[in-house]
């Protein structure tokens, strides 16, 4: 394997949660008097931590979201996850390949630890991710596009940044990986390739990912 650590984003990469969560976020913001379409939510918030939602709404409207916004939103999301959430097609095969080849991997997500765990439990992915492989923006001071989360995950896994590769599907995540000095492969299932500028490479289906990870003889090729 070309890398010493594969760092996966969670939402949209491991679990097919982005359509669910962005649909609910757009609806809740609209309900609160901040008209937001599904497309608006994808553009502005996909891949970000919750603090970005608060910051952008305040910046644009001068109004703060309710104190219980995060709790209400997450309750709605978790209920929908229980009904609808699936693992991203093909990701189990990728994880089984990495585990079989003893390639270190982990998840580093803008979502909370609870959100990650609910998603993994619902989809059956929890068997691949013990506590030592799960990192959240809750663990660091700044979420994506800051590099902090990816650097923290690499440090905890004992791998230098230049030997890491990130698998991402959002512009904010790609920016964070590049800022961390890591290679990053952009998943274009939901995000147009043109919005993932700076990625080392792009792929449209999980069946392509392992080949990308094995394709080059050394890291740092962009």
C-alpha cells in the first residue's frame, strides 16, 4: 500500500447520510425563518461542523439560532438514520481489503462522536471502527477546512502527515487535507469534480478507490 494511514471522512464517504441530513437541515432552518433549499444546504454546510451553521446564519441575518438547535436537529437526524441510513455502496469491500492487508485506517469526521456511532451502528460499520479509530471535530478546536482534525487523527494513529491519505467528498474536507499536507482523494458521487479542486485524484465509485491508493509508488504526487 502506498500510504501508512487512510483517513476516511464519515458522512457521504462511509455512510450515505448527506442527502438525509441536508434535507432535514434545510427544512429546519426554513422552519425557523431562514429559507434554505436542499441545494443551499449542500453548498454551504456539507462537510462542516455545526458551528459553521450557527456562524453563517448569524453573519447573514444578524440572528442567532435557538440554544437547543443542535439537540433538536440531531434528534431528527438520528430518527431518520434509524429509518433510512445505508452504508455507501462498495465501502465495506474497501474496509475489508484494508483490514485484510493490515493497512491502518481511521475516520475523522466533522460530526459528533454520537453521530458517528449512530451511523456506524445503524449500517453495521461499527465492526470496522473501534474507539481508537474514531475522531471527531469535537476533539479539536477548529473543524474543517482547518487541518486540525486530520493532524490530530494522524498524531493519535502515530503516522506523519506526509504518509497519510484522506478520502473526502466535500470542498471543506479537501481544503483541510491539503492544509494538513496530506494527499486527498475526492469522491464525486454528490459533489461535482470542479468543486474538489486541489484533490490528488478523483473517483466516482468505491470500486475505484483501492486502485487509486495502490496506483502510485510514493506519496505527495498532485
